[in-house]
C-alpha cells in the first residue's frame, strides 16, 4: 500500500493536523508580536490549538490500524506512547500558562514560585519518560532499534549544541540562553535522528 | 548478511505484510531484513526459520 493509498483509506493524516497546529501557533505568535492580543488572552490562544492533538492522535491511530506509511507496525506500544506524549504536552502547556500568568500578575512567595517553576520541567520529563517506555515496550526489534538510534542522535545533538554554546557564551560571543532550550534542541535532534533513519534504513522511525 | 527472503516469499505468494503478520513484526522490519539493511536477532531468525520450515542457514548466507 502506497502512502497515497493509505491517505485515501484513512482520511487526513496526522501531519495535516500538525500543519494546522503550526499555522495556528504562527498566527498566535503574530498576534502577540504585533500587540493585537495581550495578557491572559495570549495564554488562552496558546492552549486552544493544542486541541488539535486529539484529531492528530486519532489520525495516527487510523494509520496504525491501516498498517500504512511511516514506520508504524503493530502499534500498541506506539499508541501508548502517543497518548502519553499528548497527555504530558497538554499538561506542559497548562502549567506553563499558569506559571507565566501567576508570575506576571503577582509576586508569590518563594515556595510557590519554586513549585510553579518545577511543574513545566516535570511535564517535559514526562515526555522523556514516554520515549523511554516506548523503547521498553516496543516488541518489534527493528522499530525499537530505530527509536534508540533516534534518541542517541538527539542526545548527541543536544549535548554538542549545549557544550559549544556554553563556551561561546563564556567568551561573550553569543547571548545567554536558558537551559530549558537544550530540551528543545533534543526534540529537534529527534527530527535529525528520524532523517538519519530514513537515509540509512529507508524509514523515519516511530517517534 | 545476504538472505533468500524475497525468493522464499515469492515461492509462497506472500507479500511482505503477510510475512510480517506471521512473524508479528512490522512490514518495515521485513523490508529492512529482506533488503539486507538490518540483520535480525537470533530469536527473530529462528522465528523466520519456523515460518518457512527451513533451517536458518537455508535462509541466511554469510557475506
């Protein structure tokens, strides 16, 4: 079955919803940058497009059931992985919104600030945990190898970028970057890993 | 590692998906093994041998 056949058989693919979400976030960013919306309204607008995660998951599940394109096999482990990622990503957006709102609108006590600041990090740790569980639960050894390879490439990418940036920062060549951006670099590295899988094994991988 | 999966499948008129279903793996796994991009573990090689009712060395050859 070709990718086009699979699309016809299963309706809109998950990438369609990812594209919609990216477009919605681009629109929200444009509104925020131009000052068209301000304050709490921005947080509401940031959370709203995330609702597209659910049709995206449904589309990905249909793709799994159809055994279609991408590196998707029997899929139970991948289905659980997607649910966990959607759950922790939703949690991340909510706690990030709450943290930003509370910190900007009041001056909470040190303990409250600490707890609020820990929550988004814990949600991101949840996503790392989901990748780890996928590696443990995936029964298909080839798919498991692809996820491990992708994660190793992402880790190498993020650590290399952090090390190089750190020294450049020490030498005052680049501006200061908050450490949570290295998690973002790791997620970007997963994309690099997927491309490497595609080149070497002809398939993108499962993450 | 070289293998005879494509020939063995063709003799039985199995698609890659048919073989994947018999092995309980993804079609991508069968494709990667068949094209020599991925060498299966010993347990999966034994499973392949069972599915084709052959010995492992009748399916895989040394490079």
